[in-house]
């Protein structure tokens, strides 16, 4: 009986020793594998960020609104000019002139932060505020 207990204890100690050695190997292999895979992940993330920057360059993300009174007899700053531009300064300026009896809306193309059409001071101000 004592012999059987001693053999069982010896087998249990060997199994415990093998488990500890296997656990140490597993722990030491995992960080190496993660570090080896890291450059691929970083490279992929850099490519994704570059693609997103390229896509967002054409987005109309620079904007500004200027509100004002177009006529002396109409108050409340109901007239406005809105600049919608991308990173290169291409886009549009929308202007709404509010009078007593009517309101008119205008759109002017903007290329490289300027326009071939004559801009009002308020439209130029909207473009200046939208420019980063």
C-alpha cells in the first residue's frame, strides 16, 4: 500500500514539473509571437490611415458662417454667407441676402481659396474663417 502511494506521489510530482515547464514555454513564446506580428499590424494601420487621409482631403470639412445685415433697414442678421471647402480650398460659398420683401440665394465656386466671380466682403470673411 505504501509503495502504491509513493509511486502515485512520484507520478504527480513529475506531472506537476512537466506542467510548470510547459507553462513557462507558453508564456515566453506568446510575447515573441505578438512582437513578431506587430510590424505587420502597424504597417497595415499606417496604410489605412494614409488611405483615410487621402479620402478625407476631398471632404468639405472647412466651413464658416458669417451673419450680417445686408440692408440698413432690415435688422436681425438674417443674411448669411456660408463657406464649404476641402483641404485644398476647393468648394462653394453660399450666400442668402434677406430683404424686407424677398430673400435671394447665391452660390459661387471656390478654387484654391479664391473665386473667379467677385466676392462680397462677407463671403471673403467666411472663406478666411474657414481656412485652417
